């Protein structure tokens, strides 16, 4: 028994009769229960979230006279009477709470997930935390992060190794990269309200949650590792200024293999001990929150400015060998000597040594210096604590970038002219040596400045991790979630642990390439985000920051990638692999919703361009794809909680090659559109859930119409766009129409076929859908085609598509052709074989003549004669009723609401033809996995009841049968 038994029956179903092998699909069937248990709103890319409530109400509840305002009762409870009641909504003042009128506070808008409801209810405004402006919120953090350890204890060494020329190129290259990234950052940050998360929030909303989380986590690791870099720099400076504080001492007496005076170096163990202590102290400060950080920030900023000023004063006041040996003062000779590069081997401490294991070149210097410009995201990391993100982020970030880049360029000329190359390469603290008037105080300033950069990293990294966790994309990060106004204490502890682990390594030169890769990966993500959004130019892309262009963003992204490979192709591959693994993990385990990212806009525009390029002309047979329109419930009702037959999606997948193609699942609701609109939306969600559950690439559509016939005619006329309209209509055969005495089904069935013929759609009628195998049920035997009429090769193509599925891949194809005379059999067989060979189809050809139909006997023929006689009696009885009604009413012979002309001899001939075809199918294809037969069109002016009798004789006792009718075009071709 088929599911059709339920569609036309009562709620309690139909009890199986006879010796049927298969049971019906009932309300307690396992497939039904599985689909009934699914949440209509759930999918692979959607998640349920609690309703967020945006509170907005007026401060006062009394009018000017001290009286309560008029209240009108309604279905939704009491509400205030409004003059704008005509519009059906509350006024903008009441909804948005405009501050200029009502002094109300409105929560910042956010991006709701799929199916998330954002409501506006009364309530008190949520108090906000401390907000910062451009100077303290963006410029100072960026300046502190950029002017860190590299400038003070590595920059002069870089100039000595690479020379002035290469150093200028190095600073220009890195500065251009960060400047272009700053332009892109400013454009994205000013394109709407921005929540916490900084670059993660921007990239995630532009490139999608998967890309945002993968790059965001890498950027978090980069900040955590950078904090260790700054801590180690501060400790190294401290131990250089106070060597007696070290517990372990190391000296080096060789420079380029020759003996020199002993050069004291810092022990790695000392770096580890002091680094861990400093990291714990910074962690305690970060635990104090934004208020404490704001109080401490000036303490770290003032020494930065004083140290830079003292360094420049010392450079201009320096003389030959004053204040130390190797200092030449500003000298043209030193400038000339230091112009060219001198790349060479060094030991692990950077001291030149011919036997050293580390060789330096320009690429290595890029990896060493780039962390000196990576603080541009320090302000955007605090986006949740800024008063005006759209103004502060672009101005503060670009100002800090330009100031520091100019400082680096000027410093290249000054350092290159103030000391000889040996001094540049051996004095790691040349800035403190040359500073005036108090070198000791300058060392203290260097320490505080590097600690300030470390503090900014330890402040931004936990907030970045908390922002990722708050989006509830990865369940594994739920422990780091915090409220909007709370401090991310757990994330801070986790960041501190990572920082301490990197401090234990104790080697700056090993840490800096790792930091560089993570930051460059983030910068490339920001540039790609701006490039994509700027290139697509969607209506929602309206940034306030006007100094941007997609070419500049593309150049910035390419420059980031080039710098990554310049530094180290191995580190580049490792960082990209890590980001890819995170991306894959998020796509598998994540619960990301639709954030309206740029990729969705790109897909939309690509689809539009592809649709326009396809045009309205017919697609060439070589490019023809089946686009089936699956009619889910044409004959009645399945159980209410089942949107579609469980096997329809399995059959739709069989019509695609390797899953390529699109299916459209449609259903029609009878009724008035205004009354059934909400029911249609809910039914569409259920049907879409069913499609996703069955892993079928398709879309769900629900149409509301006055009746099934009008609804289907509207669907076949309007569904789809251009050449993406459905070209095959798939309908289940109504096997229960006679048993349940459903007299309207013949008319509906014939109407569907005729509408498809008029609309130039192919038709596939599926009989035995309950027995259709799923992907795990392997079939054996043959796929038999009874090719009676020309159908453009659709039947042949469907058989080949079936072979591409695992369930039918073990079957072979047999093509049965019908010849009227014996003399035509051999010629027809040869022609069909040649045709199949040219089509690259492997199939066995069998020709059957009409005369052979009569050469049959046995019980099978007796059953056929009995079925034929029963059908003839039913048709005769039906026609007699029609004639009696016409005679009684004095009208022409009417059936299905229209005049018909019935030739009883022709009716009997059609009955006999379908009967003999059925007998032939049972004789040759009883063991076939599936049978395909040409669908005869409904005869003109014949009653629909007669056509259903023909079809019943044709499909009788066949387990799986596809009746196929092509349309006026070829879907296969002989040519390449």
C-alpha cells in the first residue's frame, strides 16, 4: 500500500488489504516520526536564540496637567491613543526614543540570528559602561602598541644590518601595508553601528562567521603572543640597565670571529623568571577593568613621549665617541658607510659571528620589524568601549599610523648617521646609550612603554575572545561568554596563560615571526572585507569614511600576502593551515546564523549575472540540467506533521548527477491568501526543514490558491526565472483514487498533465514511491525502458542519471522498442543501437512486435483478460451515467464540466493497448529494479475517468514505474 492510501483516507488511515508486501506510511511510521520531531526553524546554518528585548519608554507617565494619558483597550492589552493610528504603528519617537525629544536611551542595534525575534517592550534603559573618545580610546592605545620594543632595542640593529637604503624600503613597505589596512578598517567601521570584537566583528559581518571566527581566533593568538613579546622586551631592557639584577650571566667575546672586549648578554633564564612576574602584574591591572586601564595608560604614555624626545635630543648632541665608543655624531661619512646593507651570520643574540647559525637578509628583517607596526588594531579591539566608533576608529587609527611611520622614517636617517655599523650591530640598547640627559630614566621610559604595549595586548585579546564567545558560534568557547557591561575575567586568565607560555620560550626572534603572521592574516582579512563590500557596492554599503577604493583594499590584501611569504613561506603555510582548520571546525560544529555577509551579496550578484548571461533562449542540450518541480501533496493529506512524502527527496536526488542541480518542492494550500498567509509561511519552514533533513539541494515554495487546479497553473506559469525555470514536473501516481472513491482525482490528474503539455514542461509520474530505495539500499537487475514515442532523449537521460547513484550502479539498462511489423524489427534494432552508441550510452536493445502481444497464455493472460473486462464494465457504466444525465437535462454529453465526444470503439482500443503494454512489461521486466515507459497524453475530448482507467491498466502489478513524457526539445545530443 502506498502513501496515497493515507492522502485520500480518513484520519485513522486505511487498513492494508490482501498480500501487499509494503506497509503504508502512517502517523506512527519511523520516517514520519523523525520528520515530525524536527524543529521547523532548525537547519545546518540556523540556531535558536532567546528573544532579545530592546527597551524603550518615555520618562514620564503623566501629561502636563498631571493626569494619566488616555488608554484604549485592545486585543493586545491597553495602549496609549496615538494620532498616527492610521499608519498601524507607534510613532518613531516612541519606538526609537529620540534623545532630542524624550531623553530616552536606546540599545545599539545588533545582528540577530536566523529566526531570532527582536521585540520592543517597555522597561528601563540598560546602563552603559565607561566610554572613551578618539584620543584615549584609539590614538593612545595604537601609539602605545606601535611604539614598542622593536623601536627601542631592535630598530638601530636593523639599520646596521640592512643599511639605510633597505631600512627605508622596509619601513615604507610595512607602513604602506598598515596605512592601506587603516583605510579599509575606517570604511568598514563607519558602515554602521559596531559592537565589541574589533576586527573580528568587522570581518565576520563582511566575510561570514566562519571566516570571521577563523581569522579572529588567529588574531587573538597574535595579540596574546605579542603581549609576551613586549614583556620580554621590557625585561631585557631592565636587565641591560641593571645587570646585577640577573641571576645568570653570559658573555660573548667574538664579533665576526675576531676577539673583542667582552659583551655581556642576558640569560634566557632571567628573561623567563622576570617575564612571568611582569605578566602576572599586568594581569592584575587588566582585572581592574577599563577604569583602571584608563588611569594607568597615561603613566605608560608619558615615558614614551619623553623617551622619544630624549633620543632625538641625544642624537643632535652626540659627538665622536661621546657618549660611547662607536658614536660619531651626525656624520656624512657614517651616513655613507651605513647606506648599503651588510647581511651576515649572527649568533642567537644578534651579535655578528661568521660561525653563527642565523643568517639575516631582507626577508628576515621584514619578519623582525613588522611587529613594530602591528598596533593599529588596538583601538578597534576596544570598540565596545568607544563613544563614537564611526569617528574614533578611522581618525585615531590613521593618525597613529602616520605619526609612527613618519617617526620611523626620520629615525632611519638619524640612526644611520649617528653611529658606525659595529656600534649599530652590537649595542642593542643604542637608544638608551645615546639619549640625553638621563639615560637611566630613558631606560625606565622604555620599560614602561613596552609594558604599556603589553597592557594594550592583554586588554584587547580577552575582549576579542569574549566577543567571539558571545556570538555563540562555537560551543567550546561558551565558558568565555560575558555580559555586555562585564569584564572578561576568564578570557583574561586564558590569555595570560598563553602569554606566560610564550614568555617561557624567552627568545624574541622566535616569537616575532609568529606574531607577524597572525597580524598579517587579520590585516588581509580586513582588506579583503573592504574590497568585497566596495566592489559589490550593495545598497547597504554606505560608509561615512569616504577615503577608500576597492583597488586600494585589493592592493593592501595582496601586500599582506606578499609580506607573509617574504618573511617565511613555512610560517605562512602553517598560519593558513591553522586558519583553515578553524574554518573547517566552525563550518562543521558551529551554529552561525545569517549575518548578511558580503559573500551572500556576491552570490546574489553572481546569480543575477549568470541568469542574464543565460538569457531567455533555450539551453543547448549539452548544458541542459534537470530542474524538477516536485509536487508534494497533490491528491490529499498526509499526516499533518509530515510536509512531504519521505521518499520524494530520495527520488529528486536520483534526477541529479553528483548532486548538481536544483529541485523545487511545492505545495498548494486551498483558501484565501490573506487568511492563509501565516499558515503558508509555517508550512514553508516545515518543508524546508524536510529538504535539509534529506540532504537535498532544493528550495521550498508554498502557494495559496482558491483550488488545486488554479494553484498549479499559476506555478507552472510563473515559477522560476529565465532558463532557471523548472523543466520537469514530478507527480506521484494516485493509486488510491478508485479504492477511496475520490472522483475528483481523475480530473485533477488529467489537468496536471495537460497543463504541463501547454506550459512545455516534461512530466514524470512516479508509481510505487513507497518502494523507492534510499541511498543505502543497493538494487540489482535492470533498468528497463519502453521507448514508444520520441521524447527528446529524456527517458534515456533519466536512466543514465539513475546509474550514477549508488543504489542503482549495479544495474544494467535495457531498451525495449515497439515495432508494428516483424520486417521492421531488425532495422529498428540496428538504428537504435547506432543512436545509443553515438550518445555514448551502453544499453541492450530489445525489439518487440505488436503481433507478439497476442502470443501469450497462462494465468497471466487470464488475469489480464479479467482486468480488461472489469475496466470495460466500469467505463461502460460511467458512460451510461453520462448519457442518462445528458438526456435528462437536455444538454450535450458533459464530463468534468465540459462537453466530450466519446467513441466507444476507440475507448475499448485504448484499454486493449494499455493492457497489452502492461502484459509485456510484466513478461519482460518483472524482476527489473525500475521500469520507465512513455506516458501517453490524455486523448482530446475524452473524459478524465476513461484516461485513469487506461493508466490503471498500464501500471497494474508493476512495482516501480516511471511514466515519462518529454517536451518539445532535445535534452541529449550526438555531437561534442
